[in-house]
């Protein structure tokens, strides 16, 4: 048994599908159709992870996450049908670990669950991260495109690695500052824009770093656009 996961979603077909895929991987799945029932399930069963829909019939998923965070750092993955990137980032700033947008592939969700659990269990980060044609070797502190090494500054390297370890995720400038420069760094958030521009210039079309309006940046998980 891989542990208990609570799935909080008022759409029974989605909850059943997610539950089926997670159970195939050896997880025990508990389903809740409302935010309050989800909180009760969390308090009673202390799961390893919570899959949490943003749109619920009583209290929304953001409020559920906020209440859970008052007593626990249990990993939370949001399910959202909302198109606005800011909603996703708001959820992450409340303490969620990842999000998946509806409609989604159940197999992708299972992969996200496993990745979040590896991080929360303290598994070491991979030595080599691949993003499109770009190879980020954390041991050698080296960036390569098609096996050709590029000259990156320390902060450029750390920024690229931070984005590449979170593919497809919209990250706010503040999240990037906290993750790359540290929580105790004080300065202008525009430094993120400057460093992103430098990374884009050096990598050219080997990778896609998308600007998310009014939010920040996202490294695309698919192949770069031609």
C-alpha cells in the first residue's frame, strides 16, 4: 500500500476516474464531494496527499487549502477548470504543491502525484534535468544545447533549473525570486525579467519560456515551437 490520498471533487465521474487510476498504483483513495467533508477526511485519516478541486459546492478549494495549511503541510494538488492563470498561482501561494487543468489525462495526474510525493518525501533532485533540447547538469553546473556547452552565470543557471524542474507550471515573479534568490532577498522583481531575457537570448529556440500576463513565466513542457 502506497498510502492514503483524499480526492475532493463534486463531479463523481472525475472523482471515480481519478480514484481508479490511483488505486491501480497501490494508493488507498478516499473521496469527498464537498470541501467540508474533505477537511473531515483529512483530519480523520491524515493522508499522504490531497487532490483538491477548486470549484466546490460549499467552500471553494482555495479556502479548503488555507484551512488545512493551518495545521499541516500535507501535499496538495489542485484541479481547476478556471482559465485565469492568476487563480492557479493564488492556489500555489496558499500552499499547494501543483495544479492540473481540466480536462486532464488521469495518467498525467498520477505522474504529478508521484512527483510531488517524491519531493515531499525528500528524494534527491535529479542530477540532470532535460527540457526540450536543453540539458541542465546540476552536478557539473553546466547547460548544454544539443551537446554544445553554453556559458551561464550562477543566477542564470539557478533560474533555468528552477523553471525546468517545474515544467508547465505558471510561476509568479515572487515565487521565482523566493526559489532562486531566496526568501531574504530584497530587491526589484524586475530582476527576474532581466534574467529571463538573458536566458532566452542564450538558448534561442531550443526552449520555450512563455510570459504569463500579469503573473510571471512558464517553461513549456512540450517540444519547442519551430
